[in-house]
C-alpha cells in the first residue's frame, strides 16, 4: 500500500470513488420497466373502482376516530374542519405529482422508481429506506391497534389479549392479523382486492351510520367560537391531522397490477383522496356539533360523545368502524412494502429472490413473506409508540422528493447536456424558503417573517417560468406546474418542521444506518452502470440536432455498454447502444434511410447500429455488425427522427 496511505485510507478512497460513480446513476424508463428478475408477470386485475377502494381502505383507518377529537380540543376547536381541508389540499398537491409518475411508469415500487429515474440510485435508496418506515413500521403499529379495538368491540380489557413475558408484552392478536392479511395477499391480487372492497365498503357504511346517528344531536351553539385558537391553531391542527391522509401512495405501488394505468391510476389516487376528504369533513362537523370542543374526550372522542347524549351502545359501532379501517390499512401497508422489496430485488439492491413472482398466483410471495416476518416480529414484541414519528417524517420526505422530481424533470432532461445549475438552484431556494417559513411559523416569530418567506417562495416558484420546458408527460400531466409541485414541497416541508427535534434525530440515525448498508452492500451489487447519466454528472451533449431530438423524445435509451462512432464526420463522445465496446461508422441520409457498420470488440456483445434516418425518414436503415473474435451475432437498430427501423448485426 506504499504511496497510497494506509489500507483503511485506500479502502475509504475506493468507496468514495465507487460512490461517485454509482450513487448518481439515473435509470431510464426502459430500465425501470425491466421485470426479467421476476420471472413472471404480476396479474393485471385492478380497475378504477378497485383502486379507489384500495386508496380509501389505506387512508381511512382508525386514526380518524381519534385524531379528529385531539385536533379539535387542543388546536383548532370547531375550525378543525378547516384543518382537515388544508391537510387534504396538501395531500392533493402530492397526489397529482404521484399520478403523473404512476401513469407514465406503471411498475411496482412507486416513489422508489420515480426518484431513481430523476435523482439517481442513492436518492432512490434513501427513498426505499423511508418507505420501509412508512409501510413496515406503520403495519406493525396498525396491528397493535387491531388488538386494542378488538378488545373494545368485545368489551374486555386489552390486557387480557396481550401476554406479559419479562420485559416484553407479547401481542399475539397483532401477529395473527399480520399473518392473516399476508396470506390473503399471497393468494392472489384479485382475491385480496375483493376482500379489501368488502371490508372498506363495510367501513364506509359504519362511518355513514355514525354520521347519521350523531348529526341529530349537533347544535349550532357548539360551533361557536368557531376558531378559538386563531389561524395558527388551524395550521397546527392541519399538521396533526395530515397523517390521516397517508395511504393514497399505496395505489401507486400497485401500478404494475392495473389494467389501464394511464386512465385508472389518476382516478384511483385522486378519487380515493377526494372521498376520504369528504368523510373526514363530515366527521369533524359531527363531533364538534355533538360536544363543545373543550369537552371532547382525547382518547375516544366519538364513543364519549355518543355516551354523553345517551347512545352508549353506539360506541360498539365506532369500535367496529375503527377495526375495519385497521384491517384495510394493514392490508395496504403489507401490499406496498412487498412491492418495494420486488423493485429492490429487480435492481439488485436487495437479493434477487425477493423479485420473484409466483407463476400461478401472480403475486410476489417471497417479498410478502419477508414483509410478514418483519412486520409480525415488530407487532409481537416491540412497543411501536417510540417509533411512530419515524413513520411521519419518512413519509413526508418521500412526498417532498416526488414533488421535487416533477419540477426537476420538467426543466431538465438527463443526457441533454443542459446545465443543472438553473434548475437545482431554484429547487434549493424553494427548500430554503419553505424551511424558513416552517421554522418562523412554528417558533411563533412575528407574522411579517413567515409572510416574507412565503413571498420569497412565490418569487422563486414563478422564476421557473423563465426556464424552457424540456419534458412534457404524454399520459397524465400534473396541472398548474410549477406552482402545484412547488406548493407540495412547501406544505410537506412545513409539516416536517412541525414534528420536533426527536423525530429529526431518529430520522438522521435511520439515514446513517441506511447509508452504511448502501455503501457496504447495495452500491456493490446494483445494476446501475458507473458513468451513466446522473444529475451531477450529465452525459455529453448530443452531437447533432437529430440526436438531440431523439433524446428529447426519449428514444436515446441508456443501455449497458458504450460505443464510439461518428455521424456525418462528427464524433459522438458516448453512445449507450451495444453491449460492449464497438467501433464503426454511422451515416445519416439527407431525407431517407441510411445504413451503418460497426465492429464488435473482442469482449463486446453488440454489433453495429443501423444508421440514423434523415429528418423526415422513418428509420428504415439496416445496420451491419462485423463481429469481433469469439462473439456471437447480435441485432442492431436503426433510428429515424420519427421512429425505429430494423437493423441486423
């Protein structure tokens, strides 16, 4: 190791260099859609109604029966209805960004894939770690609630359903719920969807019953004063109840099993969120109309409210409604986590066997089993309350990343050679203004300071209009861009700012653990090619207007390998067609097809390319590959300005 420092320094230097090469590699749309590692396709059985019911089942859990009362009594009073409206608006901003990605990239994995194709492998890995927090920890926490509400429904003390063993409290009903939901998911997506539709339908019926039973006892006097804690209380209440809306993103993780993704996914995401918002607003009006806000019970607001008006029997109905919400929330969390494991397995960031799909059932059994064991273990042994805030901050970081991704790719295309600074500087300014607003607002600074940060945020957001739009989605486009995605970043960062330092410290510890795992495992096994296009390391600029057009229209696809060639005498610094090193000539016809010739290297797998067609050609050129020693024949492709042409190696 002489001249290179100690072995430790050499290892750290090698790790750093590897990180620079791999961490920012951006996988193309085609690579994200590669399902080879799964062996078989998941069954496409989900339609718009199934997706709406899946979203409602994941969103409307037991929390609404508790959080509504907490927010009304401690923060907003009867104006908690405005808190829910603001939270719904925040969730809808993020939902539109999810819908844009999901409609265009209908594969399992959701936000992981979106971040991977926008910000690179390491950011996607961090997103995956946050999604583990959202799905696995929330599944365990929800399973704990299953035991509590089962006890309330049958009228026994919850201690009789849990076994005290030394320092541990063994929660076997919670474990049983995780196992049962996992086996339903493994059976088939069609069966689990039908089960979800039935249980979610029952949950909605029970909520409607609660509303019908409660509204006759609502009085106008209980709605005054309407805003006892002022607008600051309304905003604080919105931060508390926002987590009632988490769950719609599970619809995006199931995109691979959707029959018509471009149409159905936006309907499922936005539709389920809209229906959930309507139910929440009505429940707010019911609870604050039945009791004065300062008399609402913090632990069981609806049950206590019904008892106060002589309807004690209705608390069993409330418990049944909460229990059905818990079951569907648990089902959605387990489904979402399994699909994240599938994607990690496909991209070699996790063992490949996690990506396998059962040929008979069309479900990822291995990934579902791993999810069952991890969530079941936590539900059985661990007190989840200490980790609850991790779920919140992890989910909000993911939401903010997806909103930022929509903005980033609208104004920058990887491999185009365009500078990154104009886009990244604006994104950084949006983050800075949002954090400044959140800190000044939560720390109760003079009102002029939060307003100043809001004005700064608006100015930076409007400055995006000065940049040329580089990419427009063809399936579903997030409306009102850049204002809507930027507002999504503002709202999610503000909610992160309301969580407090304990949540930040726990998330940083989790981030460090995830980074260590990536540096020691994922980085060395993943499929990303060092040197690929990356946010911080863009590919060289195209050497011709035609190649630029191909890049802009998504035809210049990064595949493993590289090639050196020339087009009309101009050097192409890098091109990612071909499996190994290839040297040859490409010719462009003035208005028709042209052929090219290439020589595959001794270790290369790819032969030559078809030539580029002229400006009005349809890519009809034939490519001829002259093979290197020991290499079998392979096919090339001819590309024209308006499509692909066949080529032969």
